[in-house]
C-alpha cells in the first residue's frame, strides 16, 4: 500500500456505496446551513420494528416525548435464560448530528448485532437533529431517555423487557456524532450521580470513532484528504449546523479538553473505551480525548484498528467490524457490577488484544 494512501483496499461495491452516500449528503447540505430532508430520504432506507424475532432479536419502538419526536428502538435477544438479567446499552447513532435515525437500515443492523453479540438490551435513541435543533438539544434528549428508564418507563412500554433489564449495569455506546453525545450525556448523569438517579447506574461508555474537533487542523486531517466519508469541508459544515449560533469549533461540545473547556470531570464519570481507525481523519482528536481522560485520572482503554476507515463497523463483512463487536462484549462483561459475598464491586479488565492500549 502506498504511503500516501487515504483508504484501505475496498471492493468496488463498497466504494460505490461510500461515494453515493457522500454525494447525496453533500448535495443535501445547503449553502444556507439547512438540510434538504427530502433528498436525504432517498438514501435513508428505513426498517420497521418487529415483534417477531429476526436474526435472534426482536424490536419495538418506544415513545418517550412525542412533542419532540423523542423515542427509541428497543432490541431484545430472543434467547434468554430463566431469571437472567441483561445489561442495558443506550446507543446513540452517528450521522454528524444531522442525519439518520434508529430505524435507518444501517443502525438497525448495527444495534441488532450489538444486541446479539453482547447479549444485552439495546435502547437506540432517536434524538433531535441539527440544524433544526442545535446543541445541546441532542444531549438533553439523551438524558431524557435515561430519566425515562430510571423512572420505570420501560415497565409500561415493554414489561417482559423490563423484567430482563439490569439498569444498574447500564452502558452508553455511540459512533461518530453518537460518540460525542455519549461523553456529554455521561457527564450530565455523573454530575447528579450521588442522589438524582434511582435505578440507572452507568458502568461504562464506548465511543466508536467519536466526532470531536477544534479550530486546529490536525496532521491526520491534512494527511487524509480524500478519505472515505469524512472530509474537512463536511465536518466544518456539520459543526456550523450543530454548535450554538456564533460558536467556533473550540466550543466545549466539540473540543472537550480544548482552550474553552470548563470544570473538572465528574468523579462518577464511568470507564471509557475509545475506538480509533487508522484511515479516519478524526483520529488525532479521538486520541487526544483518550489521553485527556487518562490525564484527568479516568479509566480509559484505546482500541485501534490501523486498517479501518470512518464507519467501518457498518460493514458486517469486514473482519474489523466483527472484532469490534467482540471488543464491546469484552468491555461490557468486564465492567458489569458483580455481586460478591461481601457486597458489590466493579469487574476488572477483560482480555487484552494487540490493538489495545491501556495507560
């Protein structure tokens, strides 16, 4: 592979799909800062929820606040042992804060695979989209879903799933923009962890190629011009659509440990797993985030896939995508609270992998 390569070798079909997605998204992002939703709908294939199990998982759409179209798709494994309690994964989808939904085929499939591999309940959140709804609307929606679960909402929406849910073993997982949302929702939960929550306890967070940024142009952003899906022009447009009016990319929502970061990280912020791809132009920001957590005394694990491009996990036939699902399972298994004779404690670290760095 050439030293100047900006993507790993990809099949003709994958190259076509990536090119089509990029072209339609670029065309949908208007110069006036709005999104052509009708054009986006041509690409965004939707999948209905189904009470009948498909590939070992049943699904249901659960309303939370219809006034703002806040709902989630619930994924439940069809094979569960009697009396078994399952961890709950609250998932935030990617799409630059502006695109896609839990019923998009892409994320229905991703969450179905997580549900089946990890053997967990998955709550995939339909948060409000930018630019119609700017930061911090997406973070507020994430917290609202946690409040819904904490208040027993699942019991009324799906009693059988509620019987399986172990809300003391809750994980936040998100990809790209969803990874950004994970961090900010976790901080809001942690700020009130001492007394504001009855049932929900965050045991960990998984940020898959999280969408962070800043005013600086990093080495990876300059080197990987032409990489699949992500470009400086696209990310700049999306930041302008998402951040509060008048804010630049050093706003704490994007540059979380940058020059405008305020306040110390909350003591209750859970352990993190940060996933980085070697062909992702955002990788420098993702590593900085990992190092920022470690520098502030937080437990964090860095998982790197040198041959991965942004959104590689959406292609189930890629080996790295399958490995990632197993890494998520290992992280969840190793961080679930476990009952011992002397009370409860957090599980230790899981199996190590050659592409994992722990400081």
